[in-house]
């Protein structure tokens, strides 16, 4: 069963004059209407989470930093069943020459796999962003620019789980904990079974995430 996104939050992005939304068969592309830079993020949703759930969260960095975000639409809403390559998704945003790949929860695990395959000069893959997630493959010897965001009240991807897998990331990876956030705070899809309780709202979580992403894309 897919966890549906908050329709009102998604509509805020569709109606935002500063964001251009393009929906394709395989992705949702958020791009700045003006002042865009040539940096992009391919973002993979958590398992069985509606991709549109991440529009509001990720639109902050589109507006404030001018990056382009490509939110994937995995087959069956499960990233591990998705046969698209990183370059398939990057092709949905031509003109971007510097890419990050990222994801939430199990989407982050898949993002790590794509980052490990990112040897193609055509992809220009320079970094990895994890939302309440961690890698299962070893990226410690790569030169990827890595940001790992944890939520203090996350009942699913706990701080201990993230810490235990930290050795699979480059030594200069940055780890930030979002105080008061839970696992579902990384998107807008309601309560998730097994999660802790959020002490901040969606707007506050978006600000924290936008600030963290803004620092890594500079």
C-alpha cells in the first residue's frame, strides 16, 4: 500500500510562481523559473511513499538556491524494482552539469548504489544526500561530497543505525541531526508505522532541510 502525499502541500508547489513543475512518466522535475544554476539533485523516494510527498520539502532549495530537483517515480513505488539508471533520470533535466543523487530511507540505500555506479563522465555525479538513511555498499574511497541528515525522533532509521554504517562513507562526509524531526518529517505523507513522534511541523522541517542542502550545493 502506497503512503499518499499531502495534496495541499503538493499544490503549494504547483501554484508557486517561482517553481516550474514538469511531470514525466518516470519523474517529477522541479526547476527554478529564474536564477537557476547548473546543479541538480536526483532524489529517490522512500519505499511505498508517494513521490509527490517530497515536492514541498525539496522545493525550498529550488527557490532559495536555484538547483533543479528530479524526484523519481520508482516502479511499484519501490526503488529496488526500478531499472532506470541515474543517467536516465538526469536526462529529464538537460543543461545540468553537476549532479547529486539522494534519497529517503530505502530510497537512500538505492541512491548509494547509483552513486557507486557513477563512474560515467557524462553523469557529472559529484555528491550524495541521505535523508534518514545509510549505505549498504562501500563508498569510503570515493571523492563524493556526502551529506547525511538524521532525525532526532526517527523510529525507523535510528541514529545508531546511521552511525554504524558511517564507515561506508568518505571520511569528510557531513552528518547533521534535525532536532525534533521524525522519519516522516522528510516528506509530507502523514504518520508512518513504527516512527517516533515529530516535535516540529512540516514548515520547520523544510527550513532545516533547505539550509542543510544549501550548504552542500555551494
